[in-house]
C-alpha cells in the first residue's frame, strides 16, 4: 500500500483543487475569459475534426463515452455539409506564438478548438476535461453534461514539463503507468522520465542478457519475501505507444556503470572485483 500512497495523494489532492472551482485550469492559461452560458453535451452531439487530428478526436470520443450513457460520432470536416447543434469542432490554424498553442471557444451550442498541430489540440482537450472534472471522473454514466462557456488562448511557458516515475525501487504495473501517463496529459506535461535500472532492480528486458531480468529484476525483502518484476519488450512498446498518443515523450533512465548492483548480481564479471 505504501508504494501507492504518494501517487494517490498527488492524484486526489490535485483533483480536489480542481473540483472546488470548476473554472480553475491547471496550469493557468495565458488568457481566459469565462462566460455565463453552458454547452450541453448529449447524444445529439458530434465531433467534427480536421483529418490531421483524427487520433485526438478518437481520444476525446473515448474519454466522453467512458463516462456517458451515449455514444458520440466523429465526422471528418471535409464530409460536413451542414451545421450540427452541440458540435465539437477540432480545427487546424496557423501558428501565432508557440507550436503547442491552442484556442478554445465554448458557446451555448458549440465548442471550437483550434491549434496549429495535434499537441495543441490535445492540450485544449485537457482544458475541456478540467472545466468539468466531476463528469469526466464520475463512475456513473451521465445522460448529458454541462460544460461552462469560456474563451481560452494558451501555450506552455516551458519546453520540458515532466515527472519522474521510479520503477526500479518499486515496480508498477503497465496499467498503473498508463494512469500516470494520463495524469501527465491531464496537466499538459510532455515528458515521462522512466527510471528502469538501479541497485534495487533491473526492469528492462534485454534478450542478449537474460539474467538481468531472471536475477536482477528481483530482490529479497527484509521479511524474506521476493519482490520485483520487469517490463517485456511488448510491455515497453505498449507504454511508449500509449504515451505517444498523448504527446508525451518517454526518457528512459538506464544507469551504467553506477547504480548497477542489480546488473552485477546478474553478471558478476561486469564488476571490477567479480
């Protein structure tokens, strides 16, 4: 339980801060103006998307449907010949200030999200989610959502925005790492520093050196229990692909020659003393 304490504290604490004020966007946008109306998202809503943003449109569709009693259709904008009420439109625009910028305009009958590239669109989607966090986090299926009207122009102030996840000292499942990646995306971060090797455990599969995972991935705890695990190449590809869809770069930390007791335990000849 202890190894999940910090993870849960960060998640619940941040979520509580947002839920106390639905107009609070984290990080604070460059420019924001709140309106007085509400956009109603329901079974008549459509997502209309530029073909460059189809992956992001599918991501938004899945997020909505996970917490809804209805499905929502995505339509390429080059196939739209009439206007739809309560539509969400993802549009491509020219850059104004920054490569990761976006404009979000939520009105009573429409949501218009525009950006020069897919990264900006993803950030704008996270802002939509943050405007109504209870709906996106609710375990009960909703028939409709009320999203407050707003005008936002935003771009990140820092190029590198990331967190570290140390899986060497404490091994986390693939599903837990995916949840961690979702939280990074939620707060518009773009880097996962993934610690994969340490004295306490070797976590990355290397075909040429199988003992690294057979021996180095496990350790005996003080109570005598064997603790550990490792990520197969399939696991790593899955995690990298999952992060990529959310525009998050994974920086792996693989330490040699220091912090390498797990490697020495697997292959003693690697050390100076044997």
